[in-house]
C-alpha cells in the first residue's frame, strides 16, 4: 500500500523523551537531531525524526506506543500496517508512526540489528560494537546515538549536502578515539576509499 511519505510534523527530541517515558528498553534519537544533541544546539531544520531501537525490543516498543498508527516499510516507498505483536524479521528496517490516519508522520523507528550485547551493522556484519557504547544522553537526559556512529550511518557513497554539513560540524568536536573508530569503520566499509576517510586522516 502506498502512502504520502512527505507529510510530516516531526516530534522534537523533548517530545520523544516524554512519549518514551516508562519504556523499559533502550532507544536513541538518530539522524540530524542526534548531531544537534551532541553539538548542543539546532544547526539546521529537520524534516523528520528518527529513533533507533534494537530489533529484539520491537514488541516492547510497539506495546508502549499503543494507540499510535504504526506502519512497516516492507518495500521502497510502500508501507503496511504493523500487526499487534508481529515480530518484524530482517528485511524490514523502518517503521513509520503517526497519531491517526489523517495526521502527519511524527517519527520513524529504525530497527538496529543486535547479537547478544552487540549492535551489528547490517551492510557489513563485521562492523559492530557494544550496545552500551551505542548512545549517550544530553544534559536533559535525552538519549541519542554517539556522533561517530551516527556519522558512520550517514556515510553514503556520495554524501548529501546535509550529511556533509553534519560531518564538518561534528569532526571538529570529536575526540581522538572517536575519530579513530570512525576512520576504521569507514575503511572497512569502503576499502577502495571514501571522501570522508581522506578528511579524517588530515585530522590525525
């Protein structure tokens, strides 16, 4: 089934925190908002809101969001209702969420692969890390992906203008260990090279 994916009124990170209050499993703000939470200010407009959860925790999150309309993205540009207590297997990575059928999209859940106590990058399972180090919180207690991992997920073969802007802002603020992790991960993902690899090497 096809839906209008352009109609958005995204929640703010503070609104997400309030919505997720009482949830017993971890979650993290992702995307451009994660960058801004790290920087400590909003650096640009945001047309959506992304929230990362672990695949194993999806049913707990679904039950917490009782009353919301939740749709699984099972084909490019195509959504279908996410049935109650349906465990979405690998192949479905995104869930679109809104308050009602006439309401705009409020946020998108992104399912992160996990194996025991590690998160696993689905495009290259050799790239992984401790779940405990996947995120951090800002001064208000809002969880978000750590910036080096968020930048890694933004590292498309040809980064968008927004992603380039995020990279430029964040890399000037990253510590040595975060830069080293990002450089290693990008080199694994792009053994033939990537423009961000060269830029990171210049900061070493």
